[in-house]
């Protein structure tokens, strides 16, 4: 019996079209248009003229922006993974408190990053909520707009740790209990069960959430714009500023900055795919 | 959205090192981590006066919320709602079709379709928006339609993934039984398949709604000021200083509708899970 749920190959290809077509068109058009604009071949006004100025003109600031973005994304990813794993382990092991932690953590998922950034601003700014809670010490560091992008990293770690916990819980909650029981029967201590059972089970979901968090924070604008210092500018902030500049010559530079972000994301994704393959072949 | 958990097994309950007091402290710290950033938002939204060293506001008022009762905010709320629902109503069925297609295709083309469906996750939204902006302008695409198009592409990985995981555990034989009892293909889909996939569809719809409802960067760059949504109002309030009450009240206004939607989507499933 042919059912519509498992359609024939031709039929299935047709079904894929409405979803695949817009993605391919938007992605292709935007990447090609960005590349053409960065080379001066698709100017906003005036005749097209091939030029590599956008790429070679201000390499130093472009590299500094790139390094700032990679730094923010790396630290945010590591913190989100660590806190997210602890959140997941806590939810799995503590029946009542865990349920409360799980519900609260899931409730932060729908909060847009723009609001997260506003909230972290009210919390961490000079004479903000945390400063007041601590009694306004003179040594309170400049977290918002200060060096090190600490408030930006805090916002990403806060939002994305809940995401990591959700992904890890969804992938290991079914199998982890039985395996822990088995390990306990064989004499594994609590610490050993966490390190030898729960953590290895969570590695694939941690790796996948790591790449999602890294790519997301690398290309995210709101928190870096609201909470970051004026200089160095992370890639998205630089790109958006140049894009909105009245100087139309800044457009190609904005496009080059956007393409650098895409390239760094692609490298990160390929690296994780490679590492996951190695990890699977090791097991 | 929230995975239904199995109760912790006997050894899991003894897995966190450090004994009961340590576990309580860890739980307290985790709750603090989650809740602390929202605390100043709640306090500022109802604060009248709140000068620097005071830990709590010295007076309370609803001036932040009352400042929101303007035709401008109402229009922005309507724009945000229609953007959210517009993106969700397009991206949900498309994600479903994509997931069904991946299931029906042979391994290699199936992989290729899956790759395309996930590809938007790899491109930062601002890059997507900047690149396509000139093309959209040259094709005389209206800003609103351009924003919806880009956001649908951003939302498709989420909706397709939701249906992919639901279809992975979907048992085809339910539909076959319905067909062998004389149901037409359409009847089998309406009475068997759609109800079984309803919760996945609700989750997919919710995620796609969030993409439109909370978007800032696509609206900013493509909308070019013509499309004023709630996040746009928040962006201008939050980037200026001295607007704490308004920023906080606006933030809560943006968070509450999705939370109600989330509760509506997950509570019935949990009650059913317990029965």
C-alpha cells in the first residue's frame, strides 16, 4: 500500500521544494550579493568597479574585530557548556528541586537576547542592581562597556546555558538512569558516575550545542552592541555600523565584515564535525 | 519544548557528590543564576524612585506601564504579533513538508535536503539580512515581506527539526490500520496523523513565532524604520540612559505573551503525562 507518509522519491522531492527553495534562494542571493558588494561590483549607486579595498584597506581593524568576536564566542561557549551541564545533571539527579530548576531554566528560553541584554545591563552596570547588593564597593569592575566584554559574555552564558541544558536533557534523560544504576551496581562512586557515565553520554549533545552556541554568539548583534565597549568592535557591531553609515563607501567594508563572520562560523562547524567523527571512531 | 523526564533512578538520586547540604546550596546557586538577571527588570518595572545606593526602590508606581499605553505601542504590538504569526504560519507547514520529504527520500538526497534545512543556522542573521538587502530593494520587495521572508528562512531549521524528531518516533502502522478500516488518505491524515503530530506542530509553531516576535536585527536593517515592532521600541529605549522604568516595563510586555503561550503548550502535555 502506498501511503502519503512515505512518499515515492519524485513525490518526496516535490514536497521538499517549498522548504528548500526559499532557503537556497535567500542564502545564495545574500551570499553572492554580499561578495559582489564587498568587491564593488554591486554598488548602491554608480557604475560597478572591481576593487579589493574593502578587504585590504583596513585589515588591522577587521582582524581585531574578528579576534574580539572569537574571544567572546569562545568564552561564552565554554561557560554555557559548563553551567548547562551542571544544570542538566542537577535536574536529572534531584527530583523536586530539579523540577523547579528545569521549569525556571526553560522559561528563560523564549526571552529574546535583546531583553536579556537589557536585563544584564540593569544588573551589572556601574551602580546597577549587583553593585547595590554588594554595597557599592569602589572596586566594582566596569563590566558593562568595559574591557574584556564581561557583561556581553555574562548575557550569552546566561541565555545559552539554559539552551545547552535543554539539549543535553532531551538527548540523555532516557538512557542515563539505567546506565547509572548499572555503574552503581558495579561499584562506581557518585563522582565516577558523573565523570564516566553522564559526561560521556552527554558529549555528542554538548558538542552539537557548542557549535550552535559558538556560531550564534559569533553572529549575534544585540548584546555586543548594548553591553560592549566602543573599541574593539565585534564583527556584527562593526558590520551593522558600517552598513548604516551615510558614507556609501563603507558598504563594501560592511559586506566584507559579514563574510568574515560567515567564514569563521564555517570553520567552527567543520572543526566540530571533524572532532565528532574522531570521537565516534574512538568509541 | 520541555522534554518529559523519567523519574530519577535510585542511583541517579545519589549521583551528585557532597551530600544533602551541598546539593541544596548548588540548587540555590543555580536558581540564583537563572533568576538574578530578571530581578532588576521586575523591580524597575514597578519602581517609582530608585536612587543609587538603595537596594530596593524607595517608592513604587506603574509609571513604566502607563507610559506604554499609547497608540504607538499598540501599533508596534500589532506589528510584532503579525510578524510572529506570519513567520509561524509559513515556517510551520514548510518545516513539516521538509521533514516528510527527508523521511521519504533515499539516503543521499535525503541528507542533502536535511543539510539545506539546517544551513540557515550556520549563517549569522545579520549577514543574511545585509547581503539580501540590496537584492530585495532592486526587486522592489516591500520591507515587511522582505523581513518575513528572511525570518521564515531563519525559522525553518527549528520547525523542520521539531517535525523530524516527531516523525522519527511516529508509527506508520496507525495510519495503515485506519486505511484498512476504509478511511481515505485524507481522512487518515486528518483523524490519525495530524492529531499525533499536533504537539510537535505546536512546538514548531511556538519556536517560529518567537523568531518573528523577538526579532531585532532583520527588522532594523530591512525594515529600515518603516516596520516598528516592540523590540524596535525596546532597542531605542535600552540604548538611551535614564529610561529604566520604560525599558523594564517594555521588556516584561515582550516576555509575557510567549510565556503564556509556552505554559499553554506544555501544561496540558504534562497533565496528560501524569495521568
